[in-house]
């Protein structure tokens, strides 16, 4: 939460979003709530990394200013 500079409310929203899409699952271990990445979530991360690699300036002839995909293309 702190490392990502998120408030508890923002973090809770993102966690619920990822759970609703079956990317994460909530588990309890030793009386502590934990979140685990599902197989679907791991697959998503692998595909995201592949897309991100394709869009980086190192692999294209685009200027350095286009190292990350514009956020409007990543929202769904």
C-alpha cells in the first residue's frame, strides 16, 4: 500500500476489482487475510509483460518519450 503510494480505500478498490475478475483470490493463513495471484492472474501478467515489451522504445523506432503505453489504451 505504502510502496505503491495508495490509500487504503484505493487499495481496497483495486483488490476487489482484481478478485471480481478472478485475478486474485483472498485466503486466510494463520488467522491473517492474504491475497494470492490465481493462474488467470499469472497468465494476465505474462501477457501484459509481452505487450509492454512490444511497446517499449527499445524494440521500436519510436522516440524515447513512448516508453510506456498511454493509459487510455490499458483501461477497459
